[in-house]
């Protein structure tokens, strides 16, 4: 496996340039036309059977070898974010207000680097499905591909995905069996009162006061309803009401982000939010509507597949660069939908820490972030090693 790592470093310049090209031309979810065409063309050139248009702009490259019955799925995401880039890099985004602020450009290039090697020299026996997914950033591209028949047309016995992680040493691999990333739910609360003059509040019904009380009341749900050893988050990210200081508005809107690492806790949060909002609003004479807009489920890595993924990393880079059971994250990821249908594991590779400095150590979803090209070879070598190991 160490030879594969050396070979990937030797040929990484091609894919670093490819990664930077994708970085220059970021595309939002379900708009990844240029990126998906770039991916599809290269896969075709290397001999993959390519399917495009899955889940709008998704691409699947399939390669069969030998008579093995096992079927492996490897997934990379392709979409950018509505963020104005501030890195000042020579390959910075050329699209105003859109950038690859989460490293999906790097994930795509990393899997393509592995794809080229596996097509030309891969030693495996079975079916390899490379899944390039659109719209991970809040739009559920994984679910859309599945609704489009992903696993019916390309059955997988196991599926894996990786994500770069700033804050950890360059090239360090981090794994976690069991619940690894939180569920997410977007909730909108509409409050309807009676507008009036700010100088005569007694003849109005003020949704702002009701909303303020609700914001504070929501903070008690995690502390008083969720077991202390369970993870849960309720964040009020938006509170919109009124336009000026002397008018009591007719209505107010609150928007919440809700997260948990356990499905039962997630349902408890939804139940208590509805109960608290409706009763708090009624106590102020305000009418309330609570809308649940859906989100991503808890991402749960299966034990056997995570153990395999961990073993591959240990053999590839050594124990000093592997965290066998890292802490769970409160962020969410739509690969969770795939893991509800197929056993597998989602893991991380360090993008850089304080010692690294610069854009590589900057947290994702930040205008100053950049995927660290130094980890591309390690990620590609890992995919090759995992594919050859699983499809022995």
C-alpha cells in the first residue's frame, strides 16, 4: 500500500491542477453542469461505463472486472456554496458569490485520481461504482439520486465517503463507528398578532414579545427535556419582524436549526418545540404555526465497514496518523440517506491545523477556506487501497 501512496504523490500534479480548475468554476447544487461533464468525460476516457443526469446532475461511473460478485460504492460530492471567496488565491472562484468553501472540489478530484489508477492498474475482482453526487449542501442530492434509482441501477454491498477536516493534522485519518454526524431539521415558526401603534401597545397583540419569549423558552428544551448525556442543538438563526421603531408588526417569523445524534432525541425535540411554541404563543394571545421542512437524518456508520475502513488506513499510513474512534460531529451530511440503505462508513482526512496555518487550517464554509492539495494523493491512495481490499 505504501507503493500506491508514493505513486499517487508522483502523479498528483495532474489532479491538483484539475482540482484548481474545478475550484475556479464552482457551481451550486443541481447546477453542476460543467463539473459533471468534466467528471463524465474523464471517466469515459478511462474506460468506465458512465451514467449522467442521475438526481439532475449526478454522475455514476461503473467498472467491472473479473467474475467477483461484490459491489462497492465510493462517493464524492461536487457542489459549491453561496459564499464570496476571500482567499486571494490565483485560482480563486471566477463566479461572484459562489465558491468551493467546503472542499467538494478536492473530494471530486481525489476520487477521479483514484478512478484513473483503478482503471489502468487496479487489482480487483468485482464491480466498482463511483458516485459523483450533486447538491450535498442542504438540498439532499443523495436522496435525489436514490429516488432516481441509484441503488436499483447500481446495487452496492457497501458504500464509503470521505470529507476533509480543518483543525486536524494534514493527512490524518479519522474514523467513527456508530452515530457520527447529527441529524438536521429546518423549522419555521410563524407568529400572527395584531399590528398597531408603538405608543398604544394595549390595543395591539405583539408578536415580537411572544417571539422573544419563545426564543428564551426554546433554550430550556435541551437542558430540561433531553438526557444530559445525549447531544442536541436548537439554534434560532433568524427572527424577522417589523420595519420601524414605532409600529407593532402584524407578524413575526423565526427560523430554527435543530440537530441531534439520536433519532428518538430528534423526534423529542420536534414534539417539544411544537408544544412550547403553541402554548407560549397562546399565552400572549398570538396565533402560531410551526412548519417542519425536513433535513438530513443521523449519519450512522456500520461497525464492520468502519473497522475495514480503519484497517485500510492503518496499513496505508500507520497508527500514528489514524484516529480510530473520533468524536461525533454536530454538523450534518446527506450521505446519511445512503447509509440508511447500504452499510458503509463516512470518515475524515485532516486538512491542516494551526501548525499548518493559512487557508488549509481555515474552517469550512468560511470565505478564507481552501482544500489542501497536499492531502489529495493520500485520499486517492486510500480509495485505491480500499477498493482493492474490498473487491479482493
